[in-house]
């Protein structure tokens, strides 16, 4: 199940915004990245997609929008059953591609749908940051109950130890001829393999043997510690990824708000690969401010939200410069609209140099002071300072030639 399009009608923040999730060949994209300035509506867009799938809430009634899905008959039946509790009526000819709102109206008006078999499609929303104060003690009777709508929050995070124990127990019973230690190692390896591309210095090695039964990790020096010993970035990474794994995210729409939170830029470069490798046939829709994430996707996968006097709009794909494999400096300047790659102070001093050059007064005290200040911190090999040095040398050569001719 994947989203093809969402169209709003007089939304209080997004206005009449329409967003498609198609490539240039009109095929549905597996990964879409949404960028825009703070307040442009990225988070609102993600939440609106999530809420549109839940018509049992007042939030759904308040949003005038259409979500167009590409889904199988069984997936649409699944939505009807999980939302309306219907499990007896027959499929009533709804097309595999449809507007979810029109489908909902039919369900509400009395046309019911049946669902046979087990479909694992889900909508999963991950907010900006998942806070948790403590993990629940292991409940050995814990069993994941299927939900169509899932928000990765504190409650899911607290149950991760129980989910891990459940996975270990399943593996042990499945391989009774093997020592339990082997089954535990397999689960640990499965979890660690999610992060293979990240080059992490910590590995998950199992659960503590005390009554707390906390997840235990080992770092590259051999030190062992529980999950509270992880950095904030490591916690966010493990909690988000493991939540997706134990939610059994397959054939699902996954909405992720700012996955770069608390992550070092080196990890931001690789985070999309982590999420793409969890489960099969998922559609990722990600909101971000990270140029490191943007540089890992093609321009046709990018949606740039802009707010101006006419409201909120999406920059047409054909107006975007290619982002894939570009430098972060290029992404910041050409895609994210950052006017300078320097701090305000640095830009101020370079502006003094440029103004003095334009006025041909580069021997002034103002020029010399600004140049001396910049060189103190940037050294001799800064490309902009080198460019200014070359321009001064060019002008001095020109002046020398003119002086020779005048003699």
C-alpha cells in the first residue's frame, strides 16, 4: 500500500496544497523527502496523512483533504475492518486505486467490506523525538497486537525489552535442537545487521539477567552497559529502528519527522539506508532539515515546500537542480536556499572585502583590518581568501602595465 497523492481544500495551514508522490514517469516513489523552512508545514503534512487514515477521530472530520492510495483489494478491506469493525460483508467493487475519502464515505453510508487472510500493511508515524523515562519490565506474555495505525511513542519504546524477549523465545522454540545461546546470538545479529551501514561503535548483545531485563550493549573497548548508557543519538537510532522492526513494518507507509535529530552528520548521511532496509515494500515519507539526507536522494524524490504571500506551495520537480551525489554546500545553496555557507560574522567581513574591492580601495585600513581578521581564523588556504588574493594580484599587474605605458 502506498500513497499516490494528497490534496487539501482550504486547510488552515496548508491551504489548497496538492502533493504527489510520483517520479517523472508517474510511478509511485518508495522514498520521498520533504524539506522547507520552519513553519512551512512539513510536520503538518505528515500528521495530516496519518490522521486522514483514521476516520474514527474528530481530527479526520476537521481536515478537508483527499488521499489517493495505490492498494490491493485486501489492503482496502483491511482498512475498512480495522476502522469500522466489519468482518462479514462482501467486497463491493472498490478500485485498487482510489481516494480514501470516497471509500470512507461509502463505508459510512452502509456499504461494507470483508477482509480475508492476514495483511500486514500499516501506517506508522514517527514524531520528531521519542522521549522515554524508563523501560517496562519484561512481560513474557507480551504479544504484538496488530494495529493499522501506529505512532512510535513512549509506550512502544517502553515495551521493546518484551518484544526482544518474545523474538528470542520464538527463535528458541523454532530451533529446539540448538542451545538457547545460539538463538539469542541470532536475534542480536539480526538487530545489529539493521545498522551495518552505520559503522556503530556499540553492538546489542542481549538482555540483562536481573529482574530489570534491560537491553545490554557493548562498545568497541569491551565495556557493557544498558540502554541508559547510550548517547541521545544512539538511543533515538535504536528506539526508532527497533520499533519499526518489531512493528513488523512491511507493505506499509512510514512517516518520519526529522530522523536526523541528535545524529552526527556522518550518521545523517546513512540514515535513509537504515530505514529503507527495514521490512519490505514500504513507502518512506520523511520531513527533514538535513542536507546530508537530501544528498542521498534524487531530485524527483524531493518535495520542497515554500510559503509566500500566495500561501503554501510545492516547487515543481522540473525546477529543482539535481541533488543526488551533490556536495552538501551545493545542496544548502541551490536546493535549501541558504544565501551563505559562512556564519553571519564571517559573511560580514567578506562583505567588507568585496565592497572595498568593488570601490578599488583594497589598500584602505578597513580592507586590511577585515583581511587580517579573516586570515587569523581561516588561514592562508581558504578558497575565498585565495580568490581575493588572486583578484588583487590581477589588479596590481594591470596597474603595473598601465604605469609602464605612461612612462
